């Protein structure tokens, strides 16, 4: 059974399959490079109208789009589940609910977050000057997401872009094109002007064409390899990019942690979405004294999970997205076996099911030199390693090219926060795991190879605007001392600037006043 998208040569068509059943979900266009360029050009035209809209108008559109989603929540969740393989319930809890929250937040708060801000300019203010920052939209924002959260990631980014006054072209993953088209349909039904939110379907070639078409920003979510290609291609037009890339996220469990909670969090964090979250728990480090107890609890909970076609409301673990992805999991698990780790449960495809199902797998005796502890697995595996000291735990967690998220489990909150700040990752939770992408109010992004830039939160909104500095001289009566022509008096004044004015002290600067006056008189002659 092939459960991946195929490009039908000559037909310019992508076929989307359900990875749990192999059934066809639908067919979409493989958009050509010419059509993508046309979409970007159209988007730029619409931008010149959209940028003039009020925040109230933008808010009305986004709130209406929320209503459209709420009115067909189950239908959308079934589509997400069918294209991605994830459980229907998870499509609601991890995609629809968080993005609805993000939508209301930015609809209501974008105006305040983007309000012009005055800046303190120190002693220049004494000279009658003032400065403020005004935020302008960028133009066309190209959004190229992965398949694992095909609804919430591109939709959340689109909403933030629109609220900031930009227009949007989305190129959904070739594995989930119908969910991408659904986003366009939602905005159309909410009354968005034609061309405000466009969706161009296709595979990597369509994504490359979108980058080539030189939008004003690229918001990319995907692998490190593709992220590098996009950064390189975008550089040709100096298009700035936000890169949300892979992860190998560690969970550290200290001996004083609530082990019951830590076990539940590890199972959810490693196995939800079949482990295909960028912030999945991919490595668990537990204090050696509690390793056996925690492992037992994790294995017990894993045994109780029902795996199956995502449509069932009692299904906890769905299918994986593609044959390619399941092959990586098999490869990593084989490497664990061969390197001396122990498979406690799982470790194989689920032979009772027809689609792309891999059993949730718990692995002990893992070490950082094993491949599955270094490369992103992106599957339902939970390798467990032990540590003895706080320093060792931090060192093991940081021993990775990635740095997206991490979690620290302890009842000692001071220790939790201390350790969290030493972990090299964009988001670190204490006694929580994985879910902070769902808090749209907070910045999201990685350290190291996990990415560049941020989505979500104020920091994410700032990626979608260009700040403009407006500087005003309210007492424009005299020439500035640094103007031409220069002279010995000028140079002496500049020395005074360096010595006194640049100290930031008003008392020091007072010493400069006679010399400053001399210089101004010289300029006014
Ligand atoms: P991918 O890199 O294969 O594809 C991502 C997107 O890029 C797809 O839409 C694809 O069509 C497009 N693409 C491919 N080649 C392109 C090119 N040359 N130019 C432009 N676009 C191109 O990634 P994937 O397999 O879809 O996603 C899995 C990866 O995404 C994992 O590494 C995961 O960790 C990461 N991810 C990161 C985050 C995050 O927030 N950091 C979130 C979700 C997923």
C-alpha cells in the first residue's frame, strides 16, 4: 500500500491518500511556477488595499473565520485526521482549539501590540528631539508549512500576518494539501477579499517557486535540509525568512519529581501525533534512582493505548504520515537494538493494522552516542537514559545540534527554573511538556539547528512588520553642532561630545555647554 502523495506525470495533479487506510482523500493541482508567480503578483496588488484597512476590519474578518471553523469543527477535524493519520480528538485538541485561541488573541490584541511606541533617547531629548517606532506591514507573506500540524501552523501564521496588514500565499505540504485548501476556503467564506489568502498546492517544486517569486517574507516550517535550501534561495532576493525546523527535545526527570505525572507527560509528549511533533519528547533523561519506577509506569501506560484509524474517538495513537517517515523510525529502532539498548514495549510496525502504523515504543539503556539519540526520529519512540547529577543532566540535554523545546521535572521549582535557563532551547517547561506551541501568546522558535526567528507571541508578530523610526526635532531653530564645515572649534566640540555628552550624564554634559554655544555661533556666522 502506498500512502504517500504521488505526482501523476503529465496530469499536473497530486493525489492525497489517508495513511491509515490507503484510501484516496482527494486530488489537487500541482501549481506551476508561473501560476505561483501570478498568485504572488495578485497578492501584492491586494496588499495595497489591505494595508489600509483598520484593525477593526481585520479583527472582524478573523473573528468571522473563527465562526466558520466552529460551525464545521468536526468536519475539519475529520479532514485533518484523514490526511495526516492523527486521531480525530487530537485534531481538535492540538490543532483546532489552540488556533482558535490564537485567532481571538491576535484579533483583539494586534492593535495594541503594534501601537506606535516612543523611545527614550537619553540626552538627545534635552535638545528637543523625540523618537517613536511605527510598525508597517511587510507585503506578501509566503507560508510553507510541514504536514504534521497542517491546520494550526499555517492558519496561525496567516492570521498573524493578516492582522499586521499583510497578504498571504500558503503552499501546504504535499501530504496535506486539502487541509491547506480548507484554510483558503474558510477565509473566503468569512468574506475575505479575493486574493487576500491564496493557497497554491504542490510539492517542493511549488514551494521553491514561491520562494523564487520573492514574497516579502517566508515563514517556513520543515526539515533542516529544506530550511537551508530555502534560506539560500531566499538570499538571492534578500527575502527574510523565519525557519521553524526540527527538534530532538529532551525531558529531564529528577528524583524528586512527581513520577506519576512525569510518566503521563512522557507518554503523551512522545506518542501524541505518533511522535510527529517538532517538540515531541525524543529523549528522556531520568535520575538513576527513579529510572526503574518511572520506566515501569511509562510501560504500563503505553500498554493501555489503543492504536487505530484516527476516526475512532477512543483511538489514542493514529497512523504515521508516510512510508518515508516510518522507515526512519524502523532504522532508528534497529540501531538502538544493535547498539545494546533494550526495547521494553513496541519496536515494530503494528501488524494487526493495514496502514502506516508503528507501535509506541519504549527503549531503555539508551546513550547519547546512539543514532536515535542524535538524529530527529519523528516517530512514536521514547528512548530513556539515566543521569546521576544535575550537571550531567544538563550536559546530556545540551549535547545535540537541536534546541527547540525541553522540559524539566522536579518538585523543587527553584531548581526547575535554574536548570531550565541552562538548557539550550527556545522553550523550556518546568513540569509541563510539548504544548507551548498551543499558547499563541508566547514566542515559538529554536536555538541552534532548530531554527531562526520566531512565530507566535509579540516576537512572532514583529517578524511580520517592518519597524520605522520617526525622529522629530521640535525646536528646529539652530544648526546642529556636527554639521559642515568643520574647524578647530568644531573638533574641540566633538571632543566634548565624546567626553561629556556620551557619558549619558546631564552634569557632565553641562561642562560642554560653553563650547557648544561657541560652535553654534561659528556655524551661524
Ligand atoms: P520538509 O522540509 O520535507 O517539507 C516542508 C515543506 O517544504 C513542505 O511544504 C514541502 O513541500 C516544502 N519544500 C520542500 N522542498 C522545498 C524547496 N526546495 N523549496 C521550498 N519549499 C520546499 O519537512 P516535512 O517532512 O514536511 O516536516 C517535518 C519536519 O518539520 C520535521 O523536521 C519537524 O521537526 C519540522 N517541524 C518543525 C516545527 C517547528 O515549529 N519548529 C513544526 C512542525 C514541524
